[in-house]
């Protein structure tokens, strides 16, 4: 601020000097005649210079005052901020002092408590030591008294007591062993049967595919026209009489019979073959031939049912159930004949029943009847196991047989050994090599699914489906899977296969863990 005032004063002096200098110049330039005008001009110039100097001085004073005010305001602002900060620091210091005071007070209180506890502990310890010494003295006194009375030393008494305890323990253990053996004898027979039945039980998927078409060969393609007839009257008569569809296409020397009812399809096949062999094809003749074929098929069904019961060795079956058994002759599942499958199940049930010691004839009866629902499941809505159980109940079969039929696909929970045996025999018959036909795409997909499930678990390095999908071999990393974890992994993979896939029979899961140690002799 002082420097600015000095600059303003210097500017004022410079302005005055300039005015004087200008006046002197003017005086020199003018002559004596113009001296008065020059003096006036000089006076005027000096006055102007003074006015300008006053104006400059006033502006300088104003600027100086403004600068002083700004500096004062800035100083006051800094002072306020500094004061506020000092106050905050003082407040923090006060709070810290208060906290330290509280902590000191708590520490003093804690120290007093610890001192008191230490005194109490010393007192209790002294009391305990005194009590222990009294107890030791009392024990020693009692021991001397016992030795004096019994005439034995402490070691001798100890040995005698141990001998008595050992004898009593042996006696109690012998009694317990005998009790366990008696209970085991009572329940061993039943338990062994249940365990054996569960051991041979296998999972089996539902049968969803069956044969729905038949092919009738023709002696010549001209026979197609005669089968169709004028304006299609012959083919319409055949379809109306048999309830099936005739498909006549470009297939050379063949007619396709299509229908979901296997008996009707068989009646149509026999009728068409007889009409072709006879050569007389017209609506009246068609009706006669179809009626005769129907009688022949019904007779064949009855004979097939009777023959099946004779082969198995079961008797007293209701005639309507015999017809249902015979109708299975015209039913297939994955290419396996349903009647042959039922006979296999019956024989397997008999063998298993003889092994576990239950009624063989009842087991064979349940195995033969387990799939009778398939004979009518295209006519009645529902699972063939439930339908078969309802039919068996309707025609007077015993509750054991009814339950075994209804439970062989887990529609009901198996509650008897016979039901489990039927499940096992059904699975064995369907799962044996060559029993059923499987599409290549389905087979490949099943193998891929098995390998996908195996590799989805952590720690598995590779998975291979072998034995035509009957076994999967899992290779695991030995540094990530232990021997105990390998057993758990096998169970987890088997459980996931059961939950996500449908397959006949069983699939073996092998988890292989290999550890190699290599060293070189130098």
C-alpha cells in the first residue's frame, strides 16, 4: 500500500513538472509582444495540470482505500477461519481428555476388581489346599483301617476288585450276545429275504413304443385295384368291418395295415390274406371273411392264454384274464413280444421266489399277469400297471397279486417281497441282451448323455460309456479326489443318472483313481 502511494505522488509531481516545462517553452517561443498571451496560456496549462494532478491523486486515494478495505476483509476472513480451526482443535482436545479420563477411571476400577479377585483366589486356593490335605489324610486313614480289617493290601484289593468286575462284564456280555443271537435267529429269515430281494431289484423304464402296422404281401400289383374296388367300395368295406386303415401306396406288391388295436390289426391281416387267396373280393364276401377271421383270432387268443398258463403251471385264472393274456401275443414293446416277455417274467419270478423261500406258484402267477394292462391300455386311459391291477382285482385275484401288478413300475410303493421280485424279473427280462430293439439314434444319445453326466462333476478328467451303455468308467484326478471321495462321487453320478435318464436294467458306475509315484536312480 505504501508503494502505491509513492507511485501516485511521483505521478503528481511529474505532471506538475511537465506543466512548468511546457510554460517555459511557450515563453521562449513567443515574443515580447505575445508575452501576456503566453503567460495566460501557461497559467491555464498549470491550472489544467493541477486539476489533472488532483484528479489522479483522488483516484489514487480511492484505489488505496479500496485496497486497504479488501486487505482488511481478507485478513478478517483468514482470522475467522483460523479462530474456527483453533476452536475445533480445542474441542477435540477436550473430548480426548474426557475419553482418557473415562478410560483411566475404568482401568482403575478394573484394576481394583482384579486385585479383589486375586485376593479371593488366593483365599480359595489356600482353602482348597487345606481341604485336599484333610481329604488325603482321611483317605490314608481309611485305607489303613480297611487294610487292617480286610487283611489285604491296597494292591491286592485292587486286583480282586478288577477280577470281580471282569467276571461280571464277561457274564453280562455273554447274556447280551445270547440275546442278540436269539433276536437274529428270529428275524434273520425275514431280513435276509428282504435284503436279497432288494439286492436283485433293478430299475426298468416304461414301455412306450409298440408295433402299429402290418404288411400284407400281394401276388401282383393288379391286386391293389381289386382291393380298392369300384369307386373304393371294397377298401371302405374292409376298413368299416375291421376298424383299421388300409394304406395302398407305391410300395410294390404290398399293402400296409395300420391301427393301434393289435387284435383288430391281426383280424384285418388274416381277412385280407384270405380274400387275396380266394380272389373273390366284394362287400358281402368281405363281411363273411372278417367275421370268420374274428372267430379264429378269438379262438387263437383263448388258446394262447390257456397255453401260457399251462406252460407256467398256474390254474384257476378267470376266462376274461385268459383272453387278456392271449391278446398280449399281438402286442410288442421295443420289438419284444409282450406274451413271451410275460412268460419270461413268470419263470424268473418262480426262480427268485424259490431262492428267497416264498410261494413259487403265487410268484409265477404275479409275473404272468403283471402286464395284462397292456392288452387294453390303448382302450383305457392310464398306466398299464394301474389298469392291470384294476382288472386283476375285478376278476378275483388276491390282494398280493393285485399289489404286485400295480407296483411293478413304481405306480405304487412295493410293500411285499413278491412285488419286488416282479420288479426284478420284469427288469431282467427286458434288459437281457437281444431282448429288445433300440433305435441307433436313441442308443447314441443315451451314450452321450451318460458321458455328459459323468463329466459334469468336479474332479473328473474323462468319462467313457462302455458295454453298450451298461457301464460308465470315470477317470478322476488323484490330487483333487481322495479314495473316500471317489465312493461318494460314484453314488452321486449313479443318482444323477437315475434322475435324468430312462433305461432298461441297470448301469454300472466305475470311478477309477490312480496315483503314480516316479523317481529316477542316478
